[in-house]
């Protein structure tokens, strides 16, 4: 019975593939059509001792294990990369007062500080004129925000992505 069910599914799936190729349907339309007919559900599961076992459980991978701990500049005007492996680090445009100088008019003399709290990296705006932003939201001065991989950081007009 399982073999005949498998043959039916294969036949229907190959028929769908031919139909998609001849009618030039997108993959998404074909997938939705398969789902509405119950074919997709059968193709994505198997019977184990009379019970159906579903595929597709996602395994969580903690970002901290794979983090590069860097802010990468985004855009053609931003060629700066900020290495966050040696913390604390202060960024701004006043040489001698900060650990990393970013020579840009929108950056304050002492703009922001990056620190480590346990395994997490935090960012603090140091009352900058043009602000420090995390994912589009302006940070309150002298308040720390935890960074997560993929966060978009903006210092003044310069955009960065944290990885």
C-alpha cells in the first residue's frame, strides 16, 4: 500500500512538473496548488509504524557561536568596518579621545561606545548630535542596547550591519 501511494504521489508530482513547464507557472503557484489538493502534505511526510512523521522542524542555531563581531559599512560612501572583538571601544571623529576615528561630518567627536556584557555586545550612544540608531530606532543617550546579528546600526548618516 505504501509503495502504491508513493507511485501515485510521484505520478502526480511529475504531472505537476510537466504542467508547470507547459503552462509556465511559477513554483509558488504549483506549490499552492499541490497543497490545496493534499499532495504536498503527503510528499512532505512519511508513515512510520502507522503514524505520520512530519518533516520541516527547524533546529535553532544560536547566533553567538557564529558571530564575527564586526560592524560592516553599508553603501558606497561607507568603507568603515568596526571590529568588536576587543572591547570596550569608543568611536567618533576626535583623534586622541576615541579608540576608532571615523572621519565623517555626521559623526560626533565622541559618538558611541561598544561594550561586552557576558557574551553579548552592547552599544551606547554618548549624547551624539545626529544620533545612534538600531534598526531604525534612535537610542536614548547613555542607555545601552544589546546587538543581535543582522541588526542595522546607524551612526549619524553612516549605516552598518552587525554580523
